[in-house]
C-alpha cells in the first residue's frame, strides 16, 4: 500500500516552461487536493477534486491546471512557470467526507529560475 | 474570508517544560485536525477532533476542541527534543469539505 505518491521530488524550471507534477493514490480516495507550502504562509489550496471528472479551484489557482480522469490520478500542470511558483507542492487525498483527514504525499520541491 | 490562526508562530522551550499551542478559526466547524511536519518532510496526521469537547492524547501531546469558542489547543507535557517540529492545525467548515490550514507553529525543544 503506497499511499499517495508524488513525482518528481525535485524540479528546476526556467521561467516560461511548463511541466506536470504527478500525484497518484491507491486508497480509492475520492477527494484529492493540491497545496503549495511557502514559508510563513502555511499550506494554501490550489485545486481540489471530489471525484473523477470533477475539479474546482482553491485559494490560489492562477497559473495551474488540473484534471481528474481516474480516481487514482490527479496531476497538476504549470502552464508557464514563473518565479512566484517556486514552492513546495503537496498532493493529499482523503476518503468520502474527509473524516479521517488527509494523507499527504512526500512533496515536490520546485524552483523556477 | 475564512481564517485559521495559530499562535505562537515560533516556540522555543526547554526540555521538561509544558506549553500550549492555540488554533483559532473563523468559521463554524466541528472538524479539526492536527498535523506534524519535520524539516524537509511531509505532513503526518496527529489528531482528528470531530466534536465539541473532543480530547485526544498521544504520548506527551494532547489536543482538544471547543467548537463554540472556535478554538483548539495542542498541549505539550514535559517536552523532549523529539517533539521539535512544525505543527499545523486544519479546519473543515461545516458548509464544505475543503481543509484550511493554519500557518504552523515551529517548535524547538532545547536541552
């Protein structure tokens, strides 16, 4: 049981490049989210999904796209990377209702130069 | 705008001492979560509090929830170095399913 798997763990991008952060979970969780973590700001929600085919914006969605074609996968796409997107990104999932709280992936440390 | 405020933001305490971290939130919620994060690592679930008056304890940590005051506390008893980490609370509003995180409390336990 792998839980929530994020790839890559580290990435350096040049301004304007695009890339996809991968997230997969094997717990049959319906609810998945992407957060970014910046010093002094806690975790801020980028996008979330309550099930396959359903996504919605969080607090800081600009510059990011998501899709949810399967229950297991929830990739995050950076359309045109900017230095302001330098951050640590966490994917998390939880079962219906989220009663037990999130299970987090190990994170992706992204630097945009 | 929903706010989740933790204080203190930074805490340096001596081994063996007691202290409390506070988490205030601005929405109606019966669900509050505490997480621990070690430097460079992911977040690990500590406590799940699902009703007013809920109290959970694990080792030297005890968490409680007062939904009427919109306040949760994380109490540390007789701190040890291994408790050094950043602690986050997260709230789920009764009207939705999104988790809103506090800014975290960075705890350092010194000998």
